[in-house]
C-alpha cells in the first residue's frame, strides 16, 4: 500500500480520496485501502468473475463493479467518477479460482478445461484446444506460455485428438495433461504445465489486450500526481507495464520534446521492479514470481524539471 501513497483527503474529489482496485478477487487489497481512506473517501473495485460478489465489502465507501478492467473509464463514469487518486492492479489468478476444480485453473485437479475469468464468455480453453490447428496452437504456447518445446506440445495435443482412428475432444484438465505427459521434462513437470495453462488462459481471456487498454485508461483518469501500482506474475505482463510506465507506449520507445521532456503521461517511481523478500515468499510461494511497479501521473512541475533554465 505504500506505493499507492494513499491520501485520505485526496484531490480527485472535494469530499475525499478516490481509489480503484481493478482486481478485487478476495478483497484483501481493497480492505487495506479502506483502512487508510478517510470517512469521505471512495473505493471502486472491478472484478469480471461473478464469484467475487461473495467477497463484497459492507462499507458505504465501497462499490463493486462486476466487469473486466478493460472497461475502466466507462464504468467509472457510469458511477459518477471522472478522476481518481490511485489505481491498484494485482494481475495474478485469485486463490479461489485456483481452488475450484471446475474452473480449470489449477493443474492439481481433474476438472473441466475452462479457464474463463468471466464465465459469461463464450469460449473456454477446451473450445480453444479442440478448434485450433497445430500451427496456431504452437504460436499461442510459444508466445504466451514461453514454452521451449511449444511445437512438440502442440503436436502431442493434435495427435491425442485423433489417436485410435477416431476424432475425440480434450474436455478436462486431466486429458490435457495426459496428452502432453511425454513432453514434460523430469523434475519440471509442474513448471511446464503451469506455462501451458498460462498460455491457454491468456488467450481465452484476452488478458494482454485487456491490460493494455486498462493501462492507457488509467493514465487518463488519474489526477496529476496520482499513483498506478501494478503487481504482475510473468514477463509478458511485466514488460508491458514497465514499457508503458517508462515511455507511454508498449514498445518502450522513449520520445522527448524539444526541451528534453519525456512525452509520456506517466513517470516511473520505483527504479526497477520491487520483488518479495525471503520471508514473504516463505509465507506465500506465489509471491516468488511477483513484480511490483509504481508509476505516477506526470504533473506540470515534473515536466518542467527537464526544461533548460533559459527556456522556463
């Protein structure tokens, strides 16, 4: 919460600070924000998973919006909010999603191969695996899972679907694991399965496109000096976050004006990603891969720092 630099009085509203948790999940982060907000503050939380409603917080300052954070700006306006003081995004899959077998997020259980964050969506991971050809599946596993043996895995999945001379479908997590079993390096089975499931999950949910849209909208709705805090769990997300906070685009190309001012709506607050220490990893093994980055909406004052004195 330190990175969010919560100001109870805020600047986005005359009544108090206005903050957004775009990944509500179990509500842990939201509860921590509310503890720091003043009595007139406001917290709006997004979560596309309908199961998140069970964790809604009974607090007049709190509003839960059951939508994808890619619709950040539209739904803030729907709730009468045009500017906010801070935004928090924890991009990891929630513990609840991992623990429910029929959601298909965990490699520990044999359940439906679903992987939809929003079960209102039409396409499941099973639909994806059964409809895609070998080349398209290879591309997804390589791009989103960063699997060294993406082609071999895609070929194994394609072979499983026609074994025995009959066309059959992969419908469960167990059947998917069976299809690729021979291509899981000894001692690294869980790691490779996690990479496989990650690739399918990202494709099913359009996660990287949604992240890009959210980051762009976040820079628009933040007040000058407002903070954006993002916790990511794999290199694809972290690269997008880092590039956008540093340069205002997703390629990481830093552009400057005539006076040397960086043409980006954000500036990096943290020098490099903040990572969990040994104690935190011991308490929560998922924190091992977490990277936290903090960006701040540029102010006129920060832009003027790069202007030569004679031109100020």
